[in-house]
C-alpha cells in the first residue's frame, strides 16, 4: 500500500492531467500525418461525479462556485474542434485554445 487514501475527485483530477500529457505526446508522435490530437475540458457537465465528496462540499460549496453545463453546452468544444485549425497538441476549453495550468505544460 502507498499509504494514500483514495479520493475520487483527486483521482479524477489526476486522470485529466494524464489525458493532457497523453494528447501532447501522441500529437508529437503523429507529426507529419493528417491526424490531429488535442485535449479539452468540456466544462462541468450535470453528472453525479460529486456523489462521493463530503456532503457539505457536494451540497453547499460545489453549487455555489461551479456552474453545471448541459450536455449540449459541454459538447460544443468537441464539435468546434472538428473544424478548427492549429489546435494540435493544444488544450481546448469553451471553444478556444486555452492555456492549461503550469504543471500541465511540462
């Protein structure tokens, strides 16, 4: 055992960071082909991801600061990416290229 306690929201965040790293590496490997690879954040979509968070966090804090998007709003960036130019290896959010947090840049 590593001694770390499992927290679903931490695991989720780490998996999203891994997606960014993977997309950048795959983009680099596919240079010279017609395949474009990007990563994106669709937004906070109405789901039950907060079901295992502490109840005060899930019921009080999250609704105050996170605005859920509809499924259609969350899909908008993926649809936009199908037609956008110059997005290879980039991080996308809200139908635009968006700089990720510094720890995702390496």
